[in-house]
C-alpha cells in the first residue's frame, strides 16, 4: 500500500502551488481527539501550507507534543507530512490568491519559520506569539489576503477558534485533490 500511496503523492506534486493548503488525517488517538474540534466535517486532523522550493514540495505546519520536540513551526517534505501508516488520507485545497498575495504569504510563512514560532498548547486564538495548526494557516492566509477571511471569525460563538474544517469548508477553498490511502 505504501508504494501505491507514494506514487499517488508523486502524481499530485505537479498540480501543487505554493500557498496551497494540505490536510491530513492521522490514525492515532491524538488525531481522533483533534477531529472532534472540527465544527462540521471530521475528515481531517491536521493542516499546513505548501511551499514549492526548488524541486521539493515542503509543508509548513504548527505541531507540538512528541511529534515535534522543538515545539516550533515545522517544515518537512510532503512525503513525510503525508506518510502512510500514520495517516489514512490527505487533501489539498487552493485559495484564489493573486500573485502579490502568494508572495506575501511566502514572506509571512518564512517569517514565522525563521522566528521559530512556538506551538500553542493552550489553543488561544487571541495571541499571535504562539499558534496551533489551523490558527497558523488561517492567520497567515488572512494576512496575505488583507483580512478577507475575517468574516469566518465574526460568525463564531465564544470561545473563538479556527477549526480545521473552517479552512476547507468556506467559499474561498477549492479542492485540488484528495487521496484516500485504503
């Protein structure tokens, strides 16, 4: 199965653009618990932002715990982010970014990575000094899009947080491709 999944990932890579959002569904207990925070669709447990650098597809994502001992924004190849056995599916979505917005997103993500943005274990949306996965993606995209995503927040009851499904179940998100491993 792993060889088949890696072939599918290889066929996905030419379709990708920097700034695409990638979602995965982990198969462990932490992922199961994380999916319960989604508001409507529990298909995915984690997310990140794709960056094409040279001939490598990278994923920038905020993750903590034993998955990431440094507890800072992580950068890893797509194949590692989406590894079979630890995950059972991935999906990629694209927002309608202009060229300038895509460039701005790249700068924002690089700034967070260089500053070693810490993972927010308390999932506090009101601060920017630490971020959890969907918060990192949302705030980075929203800044690059000059606040166009802000209405998503205004529609939410207290406590305010961005769930993973908020990122792909909104009018800006267009599916690129989904890969189910089984």
